[in-house]
C-alpha cells in the first residue's frame, strides 16, 4: 500500500537523521570526557567540592553516552527487519531496563502474561522501543508511586492483545484527541513525538494502538497484533 511505503520511508529517514545526529554528538562529548579525565589527574590538588562536581559531571556524561549508544544501536536496525518475537520476553526486557532506577522506587510492576501466545513476526528492537515509551509514560503518570500492570493475552483467533495500565493522573478529556499528534506534549522536557512514532511503527506492522483514560484514576494503552499476517508457526 502507498501509505505503508510512505510510513516506511518516514521511519527510515528518522532513523538516519537520529543516527547522524547522535554520531555528531560523539565528538564534543569525547572532548568533554578528555577534559574531565585530565582534571581528575589533579584531584589531590583540588578542593573536595570541586572534585565532587567533576565526579557528578562524569557520571552525567556516562549516562548521556549510554543513551547515545542505545539510540545508535536501535537506529542500526531497520524497523521492518522481522524475526520471531515473543511479546512476553520483550515486555520483561523492557521492565528490566527500568529496574534499579530511582524513578520507580515507589512503583509496583505487575505482570499477567499468557505464556501460550504465539510468536509474532516482528522487529524486536522497534517493539521494545514502543514498550519502553509506553512504560516511561506510565511511570511519569504515576509521579513516582503507584501500580503499573502489563498484560498479554489472545483475544480471539486472529489477535494478540498487549496492554499496560497505570493508576496515575490520567489524560485530561481535551487532550485525549491530541496525544498522537506530532509535537503535542504536556511535559516540560518532552518532544511530543513518542506516541506518534509508536503509532506509526505499529501501524506499519498492521497493529493498532488505542487507549482508555480517566482523569485522576489512570490510563490503559492497548496494542492489538493481528495473527493472520504476523503469526509464526511453531
């Protein structure tokens, strides 16, 4: 279909631009790292508060470098590169990436995985990116405390349903029609691209992204994968 080709081209262009941008960031970051390492050579001559600043800056640098490497790794994979994909395993991987971070110290993750769901013909990296984005949104909606439930199940002979439910602040009524629009965000440091990109990735694989939300009570996102085209025979 023409629309599928357009979406594919847009995603490939986005991947190339992201890879180029993050690659260019490496040079100035390398200079920062060299300067920090150089200053640390004189730690015996520097005041303790200065060394604390250098150490915290180096830790921040390591975090940025980690994020860049993950972005580059993701961009190296075309989102249409398909292979056998277990949604339960990808969900566990996404949850594990959040474990140990301060932002979820007061959050409880619950899972309800149907271990009998079939393998799907998907690109694991793109599906992982979608799951990470939706989990991150749920974590932020809970404002550091609450409950997040992730579930998989076969809803009929032709569909597998993945869902994530949180008991966070919910999405205000007027905003619900806008959340998939490019650049719409209520976050002070958000880009407004996350949900729109997720929706395009999923639609390219003939999967549907929908949601239900109630202000003050939480939000549930659903992803419906069609088995008739994506199922892999065991």
